[in-house]
C-alpha cells in the first residue's frame, strides 16, 4: 500500500535502457555510418567530388 508511485512517463521511457534497444540502436548507427562512408567514397571516386565542398 505504501509503494512509491512511478509515473507512466518513466515506465514509457524505460525502453531506452533496455539492452536489446541499445544494441539495435548501435547496429543501426553503425550501418548508417558505413553506408554514408560508401556513398561519399563512391561519389569522390566516380562522381562529383564532395571532398572539395567540405573544406
């Protein structure tokens, strides 16, 4: 009866501490970084070089 009340917002955001969510987030970030690197590298080699615009 004397349990501390936890807000529903805290219960909803608990998913972000779940190890499965963090691993999935890491994998998606890693795949996005690899994809961006491949696109920039291919563009610099075969297309219009992006490297000159980043300086």
